[in-house]
């Protein structure tokens, strides 16, 4: 049996602050009996068992040695006496009404009043919410646009966003009151934090992302000193945890007037360097609507993919900077309109509004988050009719792209730029892949400088993040002639060979129709035996150069021996037909220059066989930069 009387001793050297129970008081185990002070901290001493307080050994203010008896307690009492005793204060308890009909913790019960310190924090956070800034938000909505917080809420899975630095204010305390800064500069105009995207499809671990959202309702989305500190912090977390970053970039660039910091130019800031060192390490997604100028545009341009609304403007300098440089006076909408930036390759995906932009961002990130286990595919025999029987007839090669890929899985990039090659992310049996697709509707599929840049950058993007590349080839080769050479065609087209030489992902080539010269080699990772597989559809035709050029050059003597007119033309057409037959897909396969000639309807089957056999490149991670161009 336990002893009827126990002694409770001081756990440390301290001073007695107060007693919480008088002699004769019935107490329960865990109930606070005394409070001690040591090293400027107060410590509760509790009853060890149910019982009655007998003797108190010290008075408040006295020093107590470690191990000295503080009080004695009688423990042998009737159970009914203990049960009838009033409840005292237990260690760590919060005295709030308890609803025994609910399993909710008392501190979170509806209607429970938070402590003063918590209330102060909650009130301060409320001031950052859109609901506290109705005039600014209404102005934004009248423009048909959303606030930064609305975009972040739409981007992240519900209730997953954790905001960093929400209580920051503009560094302008030397000239504005704190109350004014709280009201007008919440979060210093940039919302930063961590959230999850597509967690339901890929699990919470793969869904983690970092978010930076410049808020155009706060000082026009400009970049302030505190905002740079916040950006550096979240970018550092993204680096350590290898998290993708989604940037909402709308805003006017650097902000003058943040004079709390004694600097002159502020060019020592590290935000831009911290952002770009993530290039190649994690996916970087940029979104903009409205006006995006100067520093905001610079960050946007460093992203792997730029998603912009049709009414957006993107430029390295806004109207004030342009005019200040003596370059004329322009309205914001005259500088870098989306129509221009889409055609020149700055914008990867142009969308109608911010809601669609967020949807595209979520889709883009999904290709780097994992495999879909459920998928459907279009009718594969339809591939047999993609290529016209007339070898000179143009056609839309996106029919092949969308039929080979899983249903509704294709995301085309840079559709307004380098139009002789389509680049797209897609899925095949749920696996994410990148596709390069010749476009015979533009320049007959000939590769110009823009298309070469587009293809080279896309290969590096896919390689860096572990996406196998599939190339659907129909090209007469590189574009040639005096005009194209003025655009540095030699350097631009060579980028395709350099990018292909450094790939660390599987590459598969499927020749749809024409495969001529160096252009065809560039679309097959440098040569027909460089890919893991090179196959052709029955419509494939091959040659060291275009058939017509080959005949005119190789048979110049024979042709010039005949007079101009029908006879010479007849010989020319005859020789072209001969070369066409010689360069047919079956002959190429018989000389082992390609691996097989396949039924177009079996294309997916061939691709899946190679992709299943390939080693996952992400199992041996490596990093290289993703070219901004």
C-alpha cells in the first residue's frame, strides 16, 4: 500500500512566488500547488497524487534549495471525498468553457475567446486579408483581374498554403506611420510561402511547392526592400528542400522610397541571383497578367515556362523608365504586349485570364510530379490516315501528336514562336514525356533559327527534369538562303546538336514522312543511331538532302544536256521518282540505317516498349541550366 503521507520537494534552487492551495485543501494529481521562480522563469509544482495538502514549509519570497521539502500531502482519503472536491488549476491548462458534447479541443471551440497575445496576432493577420482592403480589391476586380491572394488560393490545394513573412511592411517607417503601413503595404506587396499542388493525384510529398506572388493591389506590385528579404528567404527554403517555385510576377519593378535602409543604389541585393541558381535544380513557373516590367519581368524571364494573359504587357522597362531614357513617351499597353511577346518566344503559353493561367500552371507542374495510373488513349488506327497519300500535300502534324498521346494530356509550349517545330509536354500510358513534332504547315517543316532555338531549349528542359523525348520527324532539313543566314542560322541550328549531345534521358524518333539532311539528323538527337529507337512510318522518305535539290545538283549535266521545256522537266521528275523510291522507308530499313518500318497504329506500342526499358534518369540526378531562350 502507498504511504499515507508524502513529501513534495523543490525540483531546483529557486524562490517561492506563491501558493495555489492552502493547508487542508483537497487536490487532484497534476493540480498546481506552488509556483517557483528560477532564472527569471516561473515553474509550476504540482500534486503528485490525489490527496489533502497538510503542511506548507515556506512563505512566498523565501529561497528554496533543490530537493528541499515544499509541502506534505495526505494521500489515504475516501474516494468520495476526492470526487466531491472542487477542481483546481492544472499545469498548462487554459480555463475555457468545455463542451462535453464535442471532440473539439477547448481552445478551438466556436465562440471561445483567444488569449490577448493570440488575439493581437490574429487581428494583425486579418489586416493582410483581402476582406480588410475592400476598396483596393474592388478596383482590381473592375479591371477583370484578381488579387495576389486570390491567385495563391486558387493555385494551392485547399488549406495547404503556409505564408512566410505575412506581417512584413514596406521599409518606409521614417516617413509613414505604422498604422498607415499596415493598412496600405500588407506583406510588403509580395506573398511568399509553401503549399501543395496536385496532392490528390501525386501525394503530399511530391505536391510541395514554394510560391512567390507579387500583389498588384499593394504599391503596384513593386519590389520593396522587405519584399526582397522575403523572396530570399523562401527561395533559400526552395533550394534546401528542392521545391518547384511558382512566381506571380505582375508588378512595376524596383520601388523607390523604401528609405529605412541606408543604401544608394541597392544593386547588392541577392534576390535575382538566388532565383536563378534554382534554374535547372527545380521547375520554375512564371505567371503574369496586367503589367509586368523591369525587375518583375526579369524574374519572369528566368522561369522555365512563362504563362501570360492575352491582355498582359511584359517589358524590361515601364513607361517611366523608357521616357527617362529619352526613348519617347508610351502608354503601358504599348510596351511588350502579349501578342508581340508570344510571337517572339517570351511567352510559352498565352491564356485568356488568371484562372486559366493557374490551371495551366498546375498542369505544367504535374508532368514533373509523377505518373498517372489511370489514362485513356485515342483511336490508334486513325494514325494511318494522318499523312496524305500525295507526298506534296501539307497536313497538320498535331493530329499525330494528339493521337499518340494519352487523351487530353497534351500541353503545347511556345506555339507562337519557331512554328516549324511543335514542342509539347504530354503523357503516354500515364508517363510524362516531351514531344518535338515537325510542322509541315510552316516552311514545309524546314527548321529556321527560331525553331532551332525552341527545340534546343525544349530538349534541355526535358533532359534536366527527367522527361523522355519523342521526336516526330517530317522535315526537308534546315532552312537555307541569304535571308536566313542574316539571322545567324549556323549558330542557332547548331544548338540542336549541342543540346542533343548532352541529353541524359531516352530519345525516340519516329519519321512520319520527310527526313532529309542535317535537319533530320538534328531532330534525331544528332543522327539516326543516336536515339534509343529510330523507326519510320511507311510514308517515310529519306535523303542526304531534299530530293529535288539532290537531283538538280547531282544530275546537273544530264539535265542541262536537254533543252529547257517539257523534255528536261520529264527527266527531272523521273529522276526525282527514282530517288524517292531509293530513299523509301523499306530500303532504309534494309540497309539498317533505321531500326524498323512500323504500322502507324502501333506507334504507341513501340514507344512504350522503349520507355519501359529505359532507366529512370532521376535515379542519378544531375543539374544543368535550362536556357532562358
